[in-house]
C-alpha cells in the first residue's frame, strides 16, 4: 500500500500539467525579436494574426512555409498577418532554413522557448489564429496537406470580423 | 519493518523522486533529438525500409526519431 502511494506520488510529480490553449481565450502575450525589429502581438491588434511556431529540424514546418507565403499574399491586404516564431536553440539553424525556404511574412526568434510555453504548444509545427479582438480563434498542431482548406476557411472567417 | 527494507525503500524513493526533476522535453526542445545521428540505424534509406516493414507488421507507427517533431504529422 505504501509502495503504491509512493508510486502514485511520483507519477503525479512527473506528469506535466496538461493545459491547453482554447478558442475564445485571450491570446497570451508575444514579444520577441525578429528579422525586422521587435515582433509584438499586441501591436497587431485589429488584424487577424496567424502565429506559427516552427523549427529548422521540423519537416512539416518546411512544407508550411510556401502555404503561409501564399496566405500572406492572398489575405495580407485584408488585414491578415503571419507571424512565424522560430524556436531553434541556435540562430544559425534558423538562418540556414530561411535561406532555403524564403518567407514573405514576419519572423520572430525565441530560442529560449518562453512563447511556445505561454501558448501551451503541444506539437511542432503549431499555429494559433488570433482574431482582431486579440482572442484565440483556432489552435492547430501539425501541417498536413488535407488540412490546408480548413485552415484557410478559418482565416477567411476570422477576416470577416476585421473592421 | 527490517532496517534493511527501510533503507532500501528510502533509497528507492530518493532515486525515484530524482526523476521528477527531469522534465520531458517540450515539443519545441526536440532539436537535438531530431538530428539524424540520434536514430539507431546508420543508413537513412535502409532504416526507412525497415521501419516500413515494422510498421506494417505492428499496425502502429511512430517512435523512431522525431522527424515530424512528435506532432504525428508525418
């Protein structure tokens, strides 16, 4: 019995808090250095922001970049902004990736991983669609070709809220 | 309770609680785990071939390297 309670206590101690960011919640803060100055989510209020967390070692991230470029080109004029936060520990890895896969949207760098922790990211890549009111519209993990349509639909639906 | 059992128990619990300080790597911390040299095999093509056979026999996939960052999106 004693052993069982000891095991239970250990398991509880090991288990990470299973929190998740949900739609409707106010978006966590995001303020990281970027390729063109500081990237601040609060400053983008009024826009629909697609916050993406990526790393150079993540294969689906590479596939997501052309799609994000496409979305930025298609909806940028209507108040849409892609903010892709890199979580590589080494900046060189991120730079190498960006040289290979060019990005026409805002890039931020968070090597310490504070922002993915705040956004309670569960997998790589992960995206959080933030509405013009600063509230989370959609949280998504992974990047699969068959999910692009649903992601784009969510962006279009959120853009309808832009004044 | 015998003193030996008590000491063993205490030692075990001390060792176990030590594990709790090692948090699992977060999804964004798997950069090193995703490196090719962190997988068991040597040849990428051969490994992929073996994994294909293993997957079809096991009726489950994943767990061999973190190519997809553990997001299940491969």
